[in-house]
């Protein structure tokens, strides 16, 4: 079995900022559809897909705010639409991530194919 053996005499100290991962952040943002409370996310990457999913959620009536860079607050309290329009869905395959939360909470959903 391969192993990595490190012999050191100085303990490591400090901090490292790890960038948020898009593929982890997208399902977390859409989870805001599941609750009428607030969902707070830190370290969300500033990418087009994150912006697009936030636009899609806002279209559905979800309150999405960026408090400061990379910090999102999502609240599904005000959901008014249970469908995702094609003009937003076609720009991102991950748009289908709204299906699960919508079905779980409201029992129905309508999302165009990306």
C-alpha cells in the first residue's frame, strides 16, 4: 500500500480560503424552494450559472439576495410560480434542479427541457 509519510517539527498554522464549488452551490441554492424560512449560503462562487439559477428562482417568486460577495440569502416564502420558463432554462442544464424541491413542497412542477 502506498503511503505518504510526513515528518515535521513545526505545526502548521494559518488559514486557506477555498473557493465555493458550483456543482455544490447550485443544489444548495435551489433548496431554498423547500422552505418558507431563510436559507443562508456563504462562499457561493460568482459564476454565470449561479446568477442564472438566482434569476430563475426570482422569476418563481423566491426572494434571493446577495448580502455581500459570495453570501446569499434565499427564502421560498413567496413562491408564486411553479414553472420555469424556457428562456431561462435553455441557458443552463442545472435548471432541472428546481424540479425536486417544487415536487416535494407543492406536489407539482413544470420545467422545460434545457
